[in-house]
């Protein structure tokens, strides 16, 4: 158990560093809309490849239709609840102070980051290979998340130091989520493992289709931006083949 937790901790440090790096860079210079869209497309392709190439085959091996239904229902339901709450908080600044709007943003992002950490734990519940590839996939997503948070706080007038400290604090939730998931989900098998893996797959697919690609499509696309999704998919798939 100790070795496993140490492995999870060391690998989870990668997306943590990526989150802090993205937030710090955005604090000094906000990336262009097209660059953000390119990164979002690429990250979506990577996450989709992780689901298709690793999680779904593991789910298929279990042959537990009930677990799949329960897991996907819980995953989609939770993500819909979080999105509904996020939309209400986004409307709150129209009648509340800017500080309240920032607090709402930080709260929603904190929950999102915590779930990302739990998903890493879900991956390690299926095996070290699956967990490692999910770390790679979520690193890009969290890199963009750090950029997005720092940019949003900057537009509301937050100081440079507070933006960086906020991103650092949020990044710590990745480790907490991964360790909690890795501890509680170790040794699962049968229906319980099927539910957990299906939950993770549903949450990741929701992340790709309803968050990354939805935001990315707000920018007029170019052939290069569109191709970035497939570049990300192929890149992670090649990593899977080589491992």
C-alpha cells in the first residue's frame, strides 16, 4: 500500500506542476484565444484517447452491465450538478460583488480539480498503466485550467501574487483527490470496480464534450486547431502502444 501511494504521489506531482505553471504563465502574459483553443482541442484528444484506449477496454473485461449503468449514471449526474451550480455562480456577479464572483469561480474549479484527482485514483484502481496514462491526459487539462483561473482572476482585478497563490492552492487538491481515490479504491474488484471505472469514463467524456470542446469552439476554428484534437488522440495512443 505504501509503495502504491508513493507512486501515486510522485506521478500526481506532474499535473500539479502543470497547473501551477499554466497559472503563473497566464499571470504574466495571457495566451491568445486561438492558442487556448488549440491546447483545449489537443487536451480533449488526449483525454478521449485515454478513455477509449484504457478505461473502456477495462470496463469491457468486467462484463458487468449493471455496474456500467450505475457508474455512468452517477458520473454524468454529478457532472451535470456541478455545471448547474457553476452556471448559477457565474450569474451571481451581476448582482453581487466581484469578490463573490471570484469566490464562486474558485469553489467550482476546486471541486473540478478534486474530481480530476479522484479520477487519477480511479485509474490506479484499474492498474498502474491506466493510472499513469490518465495522469498524462489530465496534465494537459489541468495546465489549461491553471491558465483559465489566472486569466479570469486577472480580469476581475486580483493581484498577481493572489492569482499565483490561488492556483497553487487549487493544484494541491489534485494530490488530495488522487490520494483519497488511491487509498479508498485499492483492491476493488467485480461490480464495485466496474462502477468506479464507468464513473471515471463518464466524467472524462463529459469533460471532453461539454467543457473542453465547448469552450474551444467559442473561437473561430482553423484547420490546425481542428487537427489538434486528432494530434492529441494519436499522441497518447502511440504512447499506449509503446508502453
